[in-house]
C-alpha cells in the first residue's frame, strides 16, 4: 500500500509542486490543508502516514500545528517546509518534533530523500 501523505501549505502552487513530486514517486496524497488549524483537523480525519508542513502560514503557523498534532499522536511523522532557511525556525521545528526539514523551492530528490528517511 502506498504511504499516505497530507500536504500543508498556504500556497496552492507549493501544494501542487509537492503533490506532483509525491505522486510521480508512488506516494498517495490523501489530503491538503492551507493553514495549521486545517492541518490538525485533516490529521484527525485522515490519519496520514506523514505530513509535509509549511512553517509560515496565516491563522496558525506550522510549528504550532506540529505541537498540536504531536499532542494527538506523539509518533506523528512531520517534515517541515519553508522558504526561509532561518536556523531558529529549523531548530524550533526539530525541537517540537519534526523529523526533517526541506527548503523551498523544492528539489524533488531532496523531498523524496527526506520522506524515505522519515518513513523508514
């Protein structure tokens, strides 16, 4: 069975880019969300194997959503995505439980490498 992945990003274009990379590599995109609050709801509903989570979003940012999802499921696998390679945010995300970090613009091989490593 293909691994099911939830894509969270406030930019539809970025979600489309990730979806393309994932589907071309045999992953199933089970859902999409455009902010952290929606990500939490979708996580509860869909129980994906992995989440790609943007950090900078309106309403609730990715790090806050990550912390909430970790409360629901401590073993949730989340890979953070951000255009800003800000060290502090990367460290916050990892401390909050993110498994890996990918930087925009996405390079397909880096995305797949992070996902394979995280899913084991």
